[in-house]
């Protein structure tokens, strides 16, 4: 069975989801960060969770331009 996932278009709902992720769970900060990275990059949660530090940062610590 395939699940249909739709984007959150209502800014009030988006704010509520962000607040819930940040404040209502033991791993709130992690969940909030995963959500924010997914929102900014349009990656799925499973793709965000597979990211490694080397995927984002250059060896000198600077952020990659085209990760």
C-alpha cells in the first residue's frame, strides 16, 4: 500500500508542526532539525537521516556549495 504525502501549505499548521516537534518529544531538537533540513533541501526524511558530515562540509570545515 502506497501512502500519499501532501505538502503543508498552511503557515499556521507549519508553525504548529514545528512547535510540536521542538517541544513535545524527548528528541525534539533532533526531530525539529531533521524537519527543517528536509524543508530547506526538499529531501525526504529517510534521505536526510542518511546524510553524513562529509556530505555537507569540506575537509577544512567550510560548507559545501553544491552538496
